[in-house]
C-alpha cells in the first residue's frame, strides 16, 4: 500500500506534530473514560433509553473504526512489527487486539514509540515511518469524529433541550464540543498538507480559516438535527436513515479510490454518507464545485425543513420551559451562521487553498506564498529506498488538491 513520492516530498515529522499525537493519545484515553462515565450515569439515573442509544453509538463507531484499521493493516505490504512501531510481533495478535477494540490505541502507541526513537537516535527514516503511521491515524480520527462525537453531541443537545436546561453554560459546552469536531477535521486537513511540495511555505492562517468555516457549517447542522430530535424523537432515526441512504447512493456513483477491495470501498462509501450527514468531505478528483453546490443546497434546505418543523411543533405544543430566544430568532441565527460558514469556505478556496500545476517541478515564477500541487510529481516520482508514503492519504491529497 505504500509508494514513494521522490525528492520533492522529503517527509519530516516536526516535534509539534509529535506533541499533537501525544495529546491525541491522552484525549483518546480520556474520551473512553468519559464515555464509560456517561453510560454509568444514565444507568444510575434510570435513563435506560438514553443509555442504550449511547452504547449503540459507541459500539457502532468503535466497530467501524476498528474495521478500517484492521483492513489497512492487512492491505499494507510491510511486516506487522514495522506497521505497529515494534509493539506487536505477529498478525494474529494484531487481529486479537482489534477484536477487543484496541487497534486504534496500538496505532497511537506505535506513532509515539517510533517518534521517540527517531528523535532520540536522529534516524530520518523513522520520521518517515512516523508520518506514515500518523496519516492513517488522522483518517481514523476523522471517521470516529463523525460516527461517534457528532451523533453523541446531537444526543446530548437533544437531552438538554428536552430537560429544559438550556442556559449559557450548556450552550458554551455545546459550542466547545462542536469546536472539538472541527479541530479533528482541521487536523486531517493539516495531515493532507504534508503532501504539498511547498509545505515549508505553509502557515496556520489557512488552517484557522478552515477550522472556522467547518465550525460554522457543522454547528448549525448539529443544532437543527438536535432541535428536530427534541420535538420529534420518534422520527429522527427515519430522517437519518433516509438521508444516509441518499448520500450513500450518491457516493457510490463517484469514482472513489481508497480501499483495495470492493467490499472495503463500499464500506468507505457508506462512511462518506455518514460524514456527509454532518459535514462536507471531498472525495472526487477534478473540480467538485457542482457536487459541493448540490450538497450545501441539500443541507441548507434540510436545515430549513428541520427547524421549520420544530418551530411548528413548539407553537402547537409549547415547551414547559422558557427558551433563551424565540424559536424564529433561533432559526434566523442558525441560518446566518450557516451562510457565514459558506462565505468563509469560499474565502478559503479563493485565497488559502493551494493551486494545481502540471509542471514537474514547482514553478519558481509563482507569486510568493502561493502553494502549488504537482500531481505528476506525486504519482510518478521514483521513491528513495527508505521512503515510505501512505498511498491512501496520497490519493486523498490528490483528490483534495485537484
């Protein structure tokens, strides 16, 4: 599964990325502890329906992420010990760890182990190994974000609305959770940027803009779904399944290329449908402006319908608690935030998104500060003997920057 990109992409693993990985490992363990605490709290409070829904989300997300992780391990060509940073000696042990839902933890530990060895012994090839392993980890984190964190946020916001405990603190907590989702998307974006020949020119400004437009698009979407779920709890599952089926069928018609098997590719397309339910995800090469336009039009109309039904229900059956704002005001604010996110997205793609070039080497006459992606460089260059390049993430980078 790995191919080199040549001298134009000498992968380095900066210490800042290592720190992010360590923090990510800490957050991963903390998240598991908090999930167990949340399930136990629902059980002690007698909220068995909410407990069952949360367990279903956690288990479903874990199975999905572990399935991708194991499939990628099985598809990669190098040895098991190399792929896990020396932590697992054989493929059988690796399969057992995934059965017990420990595959992602092994990946985190592998990146940390290889990174420390590379930094301590000054071995450049270990930095390439760390980048290789971290690329898969960034994609798995993205899948986990939209299969667990986003649905869990919807559940929690729905419970808060239903209990009438909507205050400034709970609103700030919800914004913080939505920000965490957007951070995960941004970290995936930063991982893709490591494939740019001119990565040294990259600053954090474009990532800040990327984070903001994702936050402003994901937040209103989560809010609309939560409001609808609080008013029509029996219909939210039908809404999700119908939307997901349409999005999955649409994704299956696109030329996606991530997995090595047909079954794996269908699983990936089903996951794309899940991600699209909450946020945009670029999956096709070439211009995707028309696909993005159709998608955001679909989501905007869906938000209007969901919020409209919620407003109608609040007027038919007024809630027993006072809302911080009038329902119509909440709807207007939600739509303004969503369209602000679309505006920032346009700004990002106009001023911050790297431009493509068909030249073998980066154009020295280009304006200073512009990023240029040379796809022929990505695909055709001969690798160094020690180069390790993650083919999956390289294909996604070609797609994202096309």
